[in-house]
């Protein structure tokens, strides 16, 4: 792991391979290892000829934690991405985000289109603008003293995931209160970069991939067959689609 500092946070990242750079932005309560290394994304993309950069978002993994919700505004999370590019001397890079990382990716390309090539939004389709709901329940589950007291299915899923990854649950509760902010259809129409939106057909969190893709001038939807939110990440058809999509849109 390498590290850089931005906005008072010490952020951990990896930088592997050669070729067009792509920055991978993981989902809520996850880490770069859980989202990108373990499912084989770093291996897949480096072997396809890309320079792969993946980091732990603030509040996650090996990066600095904060319990202040204001530290997790989407514009601040997006600014970390640009600061990492600046730190590495990279003028433009592809972006790929999953779930919360997809929202951060969308904000980044809206705010800094000149720094971004193509974009992959995984695990979040129409939920980007319509909402995914239940964040209060998830925050309560994360803060519960006794995990056995959590009975709501969605809350239990995220509490179990957070405990499995050894996360700072108070930091995650602060994070989820701000990173669920919605983007508008009007904002999505301003994106002129090529965008792939990919969501599992059994995903009850992300919403529909194709309806979000239709809002984006150069949007393209892809359904990950037979996968829910968690299992979509490592799907081999998703990997093949991303590699094919990136090959059509070199920097």
C-alpha cells in the first residue's frame, strides 16, 4: 500500500500495471481489497493492459476515519479522486465505481469532465436519481450494540458486512448519512463522457441500469444476469463487458 494526504485524510492506495490509467472506487462499507483485489478486477484489468489505481475511501479500510458526517459529502469524496490523480501526475483517467463508488464517480465526471475518460457505474442504476432508501435503518444497524438485535434484512446485511471487514461502524454510519444524496436527471444529461451502467437483474438496491443509461447522452446499459447487489461485483460477464467497453474508448 502507498499513501497520500488530502483534506486532512491519509488515504491508502495501490498502483499497478501499465497503460491507460483507471481509478477504481469501492462501495460503501467495503475496501479496495474486498471490491477490486479479491474478486479479480485488478488482475483482469492489468492483464488487459491498464494501469490500475484503487484506493480506500475516507472512512474505510486503511484510510483515515472520521465520525463527522460533513466529511463525507459527495463533493469531498470526489475531490479525493482528483487529488489522487494530481498526486500521481495523471491528467486523465478512466473511472470505475461500484455502488457508493458509482455515485462518487458520477459526481467526479460531472464536476471534472476534463480529467475523466470513460466511466463505469456498477451496482447503481436508477437508484442514482431515485434513491435506494433505508439508509436510516442501515445506520441504526451499524450503531447497534448487539448485532443480534438487528432484525431488518437490509440492515443485517450491511452490519454483517461491516463486521466481516473490521470496519469502523461509527465512521460508516456518518458516511452513509451523506453519500446517499441523490443526483438529478438534469445532472446526468450533462455528462458527455462515455458511460457504462451495469446492475444485476436480482439487485434490489441499485435500480435499473438501462433507465439511468438513457439519461446520459453516451450512456450504455448492461444487465448482469442472475446476480444480486453483492454478487454482481465479481461476475465474469461484467468483467468481460467492462474490458470490451474500455477498449472502445481509449484515452
